[in-house]
C-alpha cells in the first residue's frame, strides 16, 4: 500500500461531504472516487474537493483497485450490504452511524473484517470530541469515583430521517458516548419507551434505559419533536460529577466537585433514618481539545490503516451500540418490557472498572 | 363558622412555616395553634407569626374546637393517620405532598372526607404557579393542538428526605403538574426505573413513564444526585410547544409556534418514505401571574372553606398522583415492568379532551 | 453590461473567501479574478470556487475589462487607495468595514463615485441580518415608541488586527448597527475612552458614546481583551424594548412589552417626588429571516448593479460610520473630551423620526 | 459597654427590615428601638423582630442612652444630618449607601467620627459577598497579573428612587465593588454620561468612567430603564480574567485562565506590526462563601464595636465612593467632560499594588 490512504466515498448527502473534505484535506489521504444516487450531486462534491471520478454505481467504488478504504455514508438500511461487499473486496470500511440496522448484520461485518484482515470503523463522531474524550479520561482515572448514572438528552425539532426511527437515528450518538465513557461496556438490560406522533409511522420520541449490573443506570432521551435544541449528558459519580452541554459555545464540560455521603443512622428511634452529608466544592471547565471531531476521527483511521492499530470506534463498538439499539427498538415496540442482553465473544460484558469493591459488595448483598 | 378560617398546623420543619406565614397574613384567616415534635421549634415559629398556642401533641390541634382546618406538614409517612384523625374530628385538611404513601390510605381519606362533608386539599404547590396555570390554559384551549408528550425534569443535589425515596419526594411535583396540565387524568400504564446510590437504601434517582392511551407519553426524571439544578417541563403539541424552565429568573415559560407535519409519501419507489414539512414561527414568553404560588393556594382553600367549592388540588388529584407514584415505586422495585392502572369511581380515566378524533382513530387502528 | 455581475476580489484573507463564495454561488454573478499578496493563497481560493484567474497585483483586478465590481477585502488602511483606483476605472466597489480610516478619504470616495456614476457599497454585514433588520423595522414603525438609548457590547478575546485599533476594527459593527436602526443618523456629539493593554501600542478596549440631540444616547463597548464572548445590543424605548443577543443559538431577538411612566408629583410636600408606574407584558422572540447576512448583502448589491438603486449600506452610511469612528478615536486620544459633529451635505443630521413632539419639547426646555 | 451591641434603626422601608433582622438574630446584638416616619410601619417591623420600642422621631433613637449604634436606613438625602447627629451623640453609625449625597458631608462625617472616637460603617453590601471578596483576593494575590480594566453593568427595569438619580442609587454598588477589588483606591479622573428619560427630571441611565493612572480603566453602566436584569462585573488582567455574573443561580464567579501577549514586531516591513499570542486554559468557578452578605457585614460591625478594628466598608471607603459619584454626577451634568480628582489626607491616591514595575514604566514613558 502506498503511504497515501486512498478513499472512495459512497453517499454525498448531508454528512458525506464532511468526510470527503476531511480525507481530501489530510496530508496522508486523498479521495479518488465519490458516488451518489444523484450524479449531479456526486459531480458537484467532486468538483468542490478536487476528486477525479464521480459515479452513481457503488460497485465502481467498491471494486476500484486504487481505493484503500470505502466510506459508507448512505441511509442506514443500506450500510450492511455495502460494507459487506467492500470488506469482501478487501477494503477497509468506515461506516456512518448506526453501523447497521440489525445485530445479525453487525456481527457478520465484524466476523468478515476479521477474516479479511481489514479495519471496520464506525463514525461515532462524538467519541472523538474533546469533551467526550475528557469525560472518558475522568471516569477511567477514577476522578469521578464510583459511577452512579449517565443521563443523556438529545432533542430538537427534526431532522426526520427517511428510513429509521429516532432510536436508530439519534440513539447511536448517546449510546456510543455512554459506551465509550464507561470504557466499552455492554449493558445487562435495556428497555425503551417510544411514541410516533404527527402522523408518522416511526417513533419520533423515545426514552432508552440501560442497566449495568444491579445499580448503574444509563438513560437516553432522543426526540425529533422538541421545540428547543438540548444536547446534554450528565455523569453522576461518588466523588465528582460532570455536565456536558454541547449547546454551550464554550465551557461545554463542567466538572463539579460535589457529592453526598450517606450512612445508616443507627439510632433505633429513627427507623428510616440515614445520615446524609453534602460536599460542594469548585466547578471546573477544563480546556478541551477543540479540533473538529471528524478530523480527529479521520486522522485516527488513516493512522490505523497506515501503521496498524484499532480505531476507538471499531466494529466491536459499533456492534455493542447496535445491540443496545436493537434491544431498545424491540422493547419500545413490545410494551416497554426490559430486554436482557447476554455477553458473547464479540461483545463481552466488561465489568465497570470504576465500580469499587464496596459498591459491588453492597449491590450483590441486596 | 366565623368568617375567619382558623388554622392549626402540625409540623414546623422546612415547609410548615411557609404555610403558617400565608395563613397568618391572610385577611380571612388566622393560625390558632402550631405543633411540632420539638417544642422550641413550635414556639419559635409561633412567636414569629403571633400564634397563641404551641404544642408537641398533634391531638391538641386536631381536637381543638377553634380549629377549622388542619394543615398536615409532617413527614410523608405520617400524613394518612393525622389527616384521618382530623377529618374524623370534622376538620378540613390541607396535606403536604405526597398526600399519603399508599393508594389505600389516599382512598380512605377521600371517602372519609366525603362522609364528613369536609374538604381535603393537597399542597401540589406548582399547580398554583402562574406558569403551570398558563400551561393548563394553553392545553385546554386547544392552542397546542394534539398533545404528544410531557417531559419533566427535576434534578439537583439533595435534599434527601428522611422517610421516602425520590419518587415519593420529588415525583409528586411533576406527576401533579402533568395531571393538572392534561386536565386531571389517570395514565393507563406506569413504569419506572430507579437506583439507590451513595450508600442509601432508598432510590435517589428515578425515571417515571406514564402512558395515556396508545400514544401520549409523560416522562419524569427526578434525581437527588445531580450536580446542577434543572427544573424543566416540555409539552409537545401538534400546533405549538412549551418549554417551562423554572430556573429562569424571568421568561420561565416559552411558547414555540413550531411544528412538523408528516404525510405518507405514496411514491412506490420510496418504501419508507414520508413527506415531512417543518413550521417555525415566533416564540412567546407570556406575562405570568407572579404571585407566590402558596398564597394563591392558601387563598383558594380559604375561599372553598368559606364559600364552598373544590380546590384545584383536591383529594381526587392527590389520589391520582398517589396512584401513579405507587405504581412507579412498584415498577422500579420489580424490574421496571409496566404497571397497568384501572380507572375506578374515584379516579375515572378521563379522555384527553385535547386529543383529536383523527389521532384517536389512528391510534386505535394500529 | 451583461446580466451577470462579474466580480474581482482583492484580498483572500479571513473574510475575502466568504465574499467570493457568495458571489460565486449567486445565479447572476461570477468571480472572474482574485488577488492576494500571497499568490498561493489567491490560487487556493480560486481553485475552491472555480475562479479562472489569480494574481498578486491589485491593478490587474482594477483594470480588468471583464470586472464590473471590485471587492476590496484588504486591511483597513489600504481601502481608500484601492477603492479610489477602482472607482476611477469605472468599477462599482464593495469595501469591507471600515470603509476607510479617515473621513477625508471616505468623502473623496463618495464624491468620486457620484462623478463616475458607480455604486459604493460597504460591508456592514450586521445590517443585513434578520435581527438587525427587524430592529430597524420595529423602530421605524413606532412600535418601540420614543427611543431612549441604544447600548451595544461586542467583546471577546482577540482577534487583534494588524493595522487598526479596536475602535476601527469592532466599532464599525456597532456604529453601523445603531446608525441603521435609528434610520441613518449622524450623532451630534461623540466621545470615547480607550486603553492599550498587554504591551500593545493600539487601543484594545474602548467605550464610545454618541449623543443624538439632547437626550438620546448610543453607547458601544468594544474589547479584544475580554474573557467571554458577548455580542448584545439593547434598545430602550418608551413603549417596548429590545435585547438582541447574537450569541444565542436561537431566539436572538427579544421584544419586551415593558415600560415606565413617570409623572411629576404635585404634592408640595414631596419636593423630589415623581409618580412612577411600571408596565410589564409579554416578551416576544419573533421569527427572523435566517439567511446568511452576507448572501442578502451580496444579492442586494447585485440587484443594485443590474437594476439600479442604492444599497442599504451605501457610501453615505460608510461615511457616517467613519465620521463617528474618527471622532471617537480622536476623543480617546485626547483625554475623552466630547467631539462635536457638524452636519454637511454628505451626512445631514436627520432628526430621529421616532422622537415625539413632546420629548423634543421636554428636552429643549431643559 | 455591655457585650451586647444595642442597635437603634432609623428607616423601616425596603432595606431597613433586613438590617433589623440581622441585628436581631445575632447572638451579640439586639435592636432596642426602631423609627419610621409612618408609625404603623415602625410598629409592624418591631413586632416581627421583637423590638421593644417604635417611634416616628429619629431624635429618640439618636439620644437613647441604651443605643450603641445607629443604623441610618432612610432616603439618601437625609443620611448626612442623621449620621452627624448620631456621631455627635457618641454613637457608632452604619449608613446605607450612598453614605451621603455630597463630598463635603462625607468628609464632615469622617472627621467627626474621628473626633468622637466612633465607627462609621457604610452598607456597601456587595463587598461582603463571597464573590466580591474572592475577586479582591485574586487581585491582591497577583493571580490576575496586571489589572487592565474593570467593567461593571447593573441594569434592570426600575426601581426608581424618590430622591436621587441612578448614579447615586445604583452607582454606589459598582463604584464600591471596584474600589474594594482594586484595594481601596481613588481614581485620578472620572467622567460620566447620563440621560433622563420617560418624563423624569433625574438621570435614569448613566455610564461612568474612572481612570486609575494612565491606562487602567473602570467603567460602570447603571440603568433603571433596561428590559432585562443584568448584573455583571468583568475584571481583565494580564494573567487571568474574571466574569462575575450575579444573576446566575450558581457558579456566579468564573476565573478564566486566558490572556494575550503582544510584542512589537521588529520586521521593518511591517510598520504597524505586532506579534500577538493568545493563551487559553481552564475556566474555574471557585466555591464561594454563600452566607448572606448582610449577615457578614453586620457581624463585622459588631466585632469592630466590641473588639475594636475598622470595618471593610468604613467611612473612608464611603467617602471615596461619594467622591467618585459626585464627580460623575457633575460630569454627566456638564457635557461629560472628565473631572480630575486630587488625593487628600482622607482619600490618598493609593497606587494599584497589582500594577507591575514594567507596566508603570511603559505607561509613564508614553
């Protein structure tokens, strides 16, 4: 392989051009061919970024001998077939979120990639932001203490997707953020509530709940029908807590040195008594890496292709996210009953490293 | 009865003195006796508001011949017994939220009050705020169109209650707001997720979901372990939407003239296609009645006692709220499985007046 | 002239490419040549927008027979000479803000343009935003009543300009906004306070005060050394008031239906007495035209060139702004003493149409 | 003197009762007599806080043998006469802001207090807040580096005062905050712009500028005619910068680790060139003392009376503030021309300790 990663991009809609721009502007990459169902769209984007070839036929991209990595930026339901063909043609793939719209498809892609020795990367853009990487670091270092919960809200008016519901469209952002912040982890249980309004046949508002063992909770509110734009993730820990508000123009991440300690009150008179003490210290907005997340992501993929290594948002991360989304979609459809998830060799149930011994003991003693 | 409503107050903790102040300062009311387990506390509050008698014995308040209305401002688990005794002594009662900690108790109070011809009022303070009354009015008038969902968040660090979990402590606020805004309505199904952290034995974070028929969703996030204080209720409708942010110093209620219209796309090529059109107009922050909610509430109770009538937050509203909370607490304890609610004569399942014919038809055809 | 306006652009730094993009994408315009001191920069921008020629020589742009309008997007101190040459070559000109760095130069450009029958437009971008146009409309229609003051703050950390101080760099935005909102008006008096910090020889923080007759005040705070980004203009009127906060992602403009009425208190006992009554109604965030301001501006210039007419931000507006800035810079240098401005035929002292008779009478009776 | 400080309070309007409450609830103080022009008002407040005597005659308070400190909480124009009488009767005095409405009066009070050996304290409440004390500490410790400017905004609709303009009413807050934060310092020059709108005869909007030596600027915007409530003070320094936003419910004070360094560019080609480098680090919201400012203030005065010592907001601070306000009022009346202030023995011109050698040198070399 040359020391230039040559990309072929399928899909020149809303998001595709951003990827094309980042590959085109990268010193060690180039875009050699772009594809879209609408030829004019492909040609216009090719013109903007100096791409030599434009086509309407995905097979031209997938089979091109001068393409090292195929970027799949098409509607979600088409991801699996296109990525499968690309992998089988020996190409690395970078797939927009959600990786696929079924666990079965995602598993097949992971397996195929392993067989063919190619990289599968998923465009979980947010895990490449300075804010989310800082959150991961704070959780991993133990600065937050035991993690109690992650609560994530992503609501706005529109943009309605043409082929998936809001769980599959906005859900991947929050589910992949939580997965990444907690260290790459499959919940033990998922449930969801959804509703389809305004005449649509697909859920446009949904609440997802993920449980990680007996007591740690992840919760996601995704909504295409909200009047105001809110994108906010809260992480509650025993030592510190985080509010990540992506709508702030600056100081997006606040670290609160706050907490509560509760001890049983042994006074026999107070049957229900607990001794609660509050702690409240400084709030810190750390300086964040403010590079465009997509450029960090694209750079990492290029690094992995040229030098080896696994992307942060690899096939396993994509698969874990799809497992959660599929379970959530099923729960939403089936009366919101919780769906149990089982670990398997592709998505092992990693214990939360940040859960202390004592917490685990308390939990299991329940 | 004289034209002055004479109140006796049991409980001089955090909230009690606010009620004492409002009754004491009202032209047509007076506080004749206050009671607290700690005599000094009762005496100090009595001194501040010129109340003649202070006692540690609730029975003294309940049996006092010069008391017209007993205010029960004690911990939640004691509400039922105190209110029952007061009603049986022929007193009107105003009970702090939650009315009781069991449906059985709440039903008994409603029945007893009817037998004794006295008023049961519940301190659902928020339904007396200018913002929530405006929300009700907008829903009732049809200005919002069909109601899609109500999403309510009430989170902060502490204050942990000594005898109930966060569902029973903060939940009554949001559940009663949603009940009132939707016109006094029992959900058909309730589920909840809860977790007890920081060494506590009681849930300190919870998510409640209420379904009203097939498609209208109410959702509540209550949390004692959040680093920042958020109190925000969103109402999504087909014509307009509301964001009520109680933490704003002014312009707490925003009415968004925004919406989405979705029509099936009959183009046979587009299997999943829907034609979506967005509408976005002005945002209005209407002038709100800014009287203290508690003074509006106290004034209404005094009016009802003197002139007859039923308080906005009457026993039936208290009971509906307790039914939701009890179901939520059960669901949270039992793996988050949804709990069905049945209408009965005390809490009939009022249809959402604001749901249009077409919506109902679509929903039932599913 | 063909029905396509052919632009030549001098300056491909920070702002130039935005103009190139807007001319290049306009149906009735094209960019035929771009110029920059750094050839690579000119070539790169030419490549991005399909411009045929790139040069380092401004004269090539100015003398090109296929150029209808010259866009001067160079550092401020070079505007006058370049624009003068272009006008004398019979070209229309669009000059970045500030139009020039001296009143003398601006006057010369206005006179020359008149002689040569060409259009001088100034890139007062903000007057083309939906928010500022709405403000103008509200003032003009009398909806605000009598105008009391306009207060404008534009502060942030950097970006320091290489050839002018903060008065000449950020000042044009606020001065041109106030000029436009008040209907194109020269203040009677200008004063300013400035300070040069952090080792710079040029003012990087300044306060400008403009007086319009005896009682109407405009005030501007511009600052390159502020830790947070604030861009906010307040207009106080007798009937309504406006807050325009450009940092808000939405609802940038709030119209407050608020006011105060003051009447002298004739009670002889109260020597200083005045009877004040407050009025507080709804707050409205009107839907704003959300087109990119620059595209509205470019479209207007193209319209004027093709069909005749005068741009909103014409040479006279540019000159008025330069007169205020020059006076402010002089006041800041000379101990902050107020500088009187005299009307002349190029910048007549238009009376504030929105000032009522009574206000004028009160003021002159002082 | 007993170990209980006995206070007599003149003025039971808006602010007086807050002082009465704080003295009445303090362990080492009591309120023995209250006075108001309206007897019922005095009696009602006396009743609320258990004060034995209520009167309409200030002389009764001033001459009462059991009064140690007289609190002057009357309209501004009456402060001087009442405080003078109290001092001459040998009482300590605590005077609401502004201390007096003329420099002459303030000087007389300071001199008299010295002669009579009593304490003069001024109710500059904000200098007792946790936020402002933290600001002072950060400036004093050198954490901010050289101070560039302090910008303070305090605007809202109303409340119009009955006997002074907005400079004398709101101005004392910001002027005393700046005075305190900069270490107790008299500006060398003051100018102001004012306007009287809405039919009032007194300025209801004003801008004050204070210069401290050649380059440090203080600026204040006070306004009774603004639609939104803003209370925000920015301190710009060479190492760090502060934004204190008093309208935030929490995190009122943000410390920005941000700055700019500018060096002359010696490249002879670049006549105007300067090399600018930006620095941007974390933002910290330190935990602040959240006690009620007034209780901190009252406690300090009681300590000074019982144990000796000088209050933070002593007569000298009050006098410095009045000197600035009087100069500002004069400038506003006289065409906004700057007024020079001379140091004298009562208000010496303390150099800004936080201004470095190099800054001073640069400044004087100008």
